[in-house]
C-alpha cells in the first residue's frame, strides 16, 4: 500500500519539475455554495491535468535500463499526455494505446508530446490488454498503469501534500476534500497524504451519474463494477471499477462517494470559466459540481475541490459555455 | 514619477492579499512562437485581472478618514472590479461609473462585489468626468483613476516584481516583456520594476489595431490620441491616449509598441484555452498574440507576455472558441 514516505519521495523526485498548482477561490463560488470553497487548480499542471504527477513519479522511479527501452500506457487522454511528457523529458520512447473515439485534443496533444499513439476499437470489443501485451513483449516496453500502480498513486499524492500546505496557509485545518474520481489514483494519493498531514480533512470521491463504481464499492465494502456503457461526457473519469490497490486505500480513508449529473458538471464548467478563468473538462468539474450543488450531504465548513483536468475539445467546450 | 520604492511599498501593503500569480508556459506555445514563451497569468488575480493590484494599492495607501467616505472610479469593467473588491475588503463604499455598453459580466461582477454602478451613455456623448465630479462633490468620494495615478501604477508594478523573481527562478534574465496596454498603468509599473530588478529585460507595449495611441506616442515622442471609435473587441485596453504620468515612464523604459489585429487576439485566446487552460479576454490576449504572430519584430530570446484579464462574456467567448 502506498505510504506517506512514498509520496514524500515522489515529491522529492518532482521538485522543480512538477508544478505546484495554486489553491484558488472566488467570492461568487462561496456565495453559490453557501460556504468557503477552495479549488486545487490541477488544470494548470503540465499537460493540463494532475496526471503528469503520476507519470513523472512512475518514470523517475524506474530502473534506468528498463526506462530506456520505453514505456507503454493505456489512456483516453490525460494519463497519455502525462506519461508522454514524462517520457520525453527522460528522452525515452512512449507508446500510448488510446480508444479511437478519445477527444481529438487529447490525441493531438499526446502525439505532439512525441508519443506514438496506437488506437484500439473500444466499441468493436478489441482488447487493449491483449494489444498492449503484444506491444510490450515485442518492444520490451514497461507498462505504466493509469491508477493501480504504487508509484503513480504516490505521484498523485503530491497533490495532497500541496493541499495540506496551502490550506494551512489559508488558515483551514478541517475541510471536506472533494476529488474527481475515476479509478481512484488521485483520490487514494490525496487521502493518504492528508491522513498524515491534515487529519482534520475528509476526502470524498465524486463521480458522474451512471459511472459511480467507487461510490457503490465504498457503500458495499467491496469492489463493484459499472455494467452500463463505457463512454460518457466525463471521459477522463469513466472507469469500470476502482483498482485493487486504490480501493483499500479509499475504503480506509474516504467518506462516502458523491454522484453528480452531467448537467451539474457542465454548470460547474461554466462557473469555473466565469469565476476562476479556468478551462475545466467535464470530468475535471465534477468535484466543483458537488461543492456547488450537493452541499446538503456535506459536513459543515469549508470545501476543497480538485479541478483535475482541462483537456476538452474546443467545439464541445464552446457548446457547453453557450448553453448558459 | 512612480519609483521602485513605491512599488516595494505597494507589495508590502498587498502581502497575503494580492495573489502572486503563476508564470506559466506550454511546449505547444513555444513551438508556435519558435522561442520560449512565458505567460504571467493575471487572469488568476482576484477579480480576474491585474487591476486588483492597483485598486488595492490605491485604497490601502489612502488616508483612512478619506477612504471611509468612499471611492469613485470610471471603468469599462476591470478597474471597476478591482476597486470594488478593494473597497469591500476595506469596508468602504464604492461608486463605479460604467458605460452602458460595458460587457455584462463586468457589470454583474462589479455589482456582486458590492459597488454601486452608475451608467453613462458613451455614444450619446455624456461626460463621465462631469457626472463623476458631481457624484464626488455630493458624497465626498475620492476618485481612483484607472492608470494616471501614482499609487495605481505602483500597485500594477508589483506584477513586475513577481515577473523578475519568477523569470530568475526559470533561469531567464534577458527577455522581451510584452504587456497588454491601454492607458499604460500596467506597462509603466512593470517597466519601472524591471528597470530596477531585471535590467536585461525590455518592455514592449501591445495594443489592438485602431487603438495604438501608445505605439504612436512612443514613436513620435509625445502623447498622441486615437481619433477613431471608442469601442472595439478589446474593450479593456481601449483608451484615448496614454496618461501624463504613464507616458514619460514608458518613453524612458519601453521599446517600440506592437500592434495586433482582433483576429490575432482571438486566435491567442483559443491557444490560451487549449494550451494553458486559461480563459483570457480579448484585451488580455494581445500580448500573447504578439508573442505568437509578431516574432519577426522581437529581439531573439525568450518572451514573457502578460495575460492581463479574463473577464469575457460567455456568449462572446463561446463564439470565439467555436471560430477555430
């Protein structure tokens, strides 16, 4: 299980490379939520999402001989970019397996960061695991999993170290911390960091309606999977089930999950643009949506929400802004 | 003339209140510009523009007895919000004279920050100076000018102190610093700060086509005014002429002005959204536009561009993003 020492070591490896993202606020958001709301602006991280933290952590912790042969990742786009940039900065090849229907911006940026993108047909039932295994064996690549990987969880946890420090600077020691949650890498990392550094904080994962595997797993005490469609508006955080490494961490440290609608996520995106001047993608806006629209199920006191990614296609973003 | 000591004093008064905004970059922007490009993200300042720096500086430097009676400002919206928030934080009234055709978001936010908004009819030829003088005399308000005011210039100069520090952290001591320029408050403040702290940097003001009073004033060595329309896409930086205080500072410290088209500003807005995840308003994007599209007139080496504001109406913003 990823420990605080692993997160501290990841922070050391990322010093001067991983950005310390700001903790922002707006009086207008406080007013809507009826409480103080702080936003951890991970959209400002390199590659536009927190995923660079985990990508850098994993690659910087690898044996150099292995790393030199290159890395492989499966991703709909944010982990892809995080691994691609970390590989480029290490001067090693990266191959990313992406679904053919991933957002265009994510595909373009992953390629622009120098990675080789290999598509698989999600709807047609192609197994990314099989394609990935073949590529890995052929080329001697090392797989960097998106969340169920100790060094990735440790990297995402560095976001939690920063939250603890920045909240303390703002005079906040007790708060509800809302995380945008897919497979649970960010949530588990932050929860591990805060359990050590800010024990007055309770982490609660937030998911989109229809993809609430983490909320249901936490409620039932065991890993349960989504059985519906595999695609949705919040592409970045749509996963089948929490990981075998992330789930026990979340079960130990987190409060109950929260589920928001796509309409709430879109509204949160509009508020982030208006009040914070930040471009946030649908999956990156669910925690803010929970802060703004689900206050009734939150403990009293301030909320800290991650804005976990901002990689949204311009056309979709324009459409969502215009819906206001 | 505003001196470095005034800027240092303004920085002291703003400590823990004015945000230290990040200096960001993106490999994709570097590639377009063909050089390293750093962005000073003033859209992340309180109220969504650098104007809070000057507003806070002015109000915090006022005699308390005067301040208690309240302040008055003329503004199309960003100075309005900066003064409104500074007044609210001091617990004193603010009256803002705004043109009736100012962007709706700017009007709404100024009101939401507790200021009383009084409109004047710009097209109908109403004199904001006369209306303002009457209000000032009636209520004993103190006018906080948008740029030609030493404490305002000193406040904007704190942005320059941060640029010098952050550039040094990034290993940059010589650079072209591009500023979004209206009346010259930000430009004069930054130029004063950098002349002291980073003498290897050259500040160059950037304006939109048709409103290039500063570029022409710098070229001719005396203040010249725009004679065309008073409204345009880049509302935040449309001014008739540089100020009597700001112009001599710019003439002393700045290189030649640069003029960009509205189309270039809009393209820069799209790139800021895609590559930096920042919402930038048209007038706040002209410096980035110069970095991306006017490299031929810039000295070799890195560029630092201010993203000076992000208060753009959602409908206009959506339209500009969709034009891509």
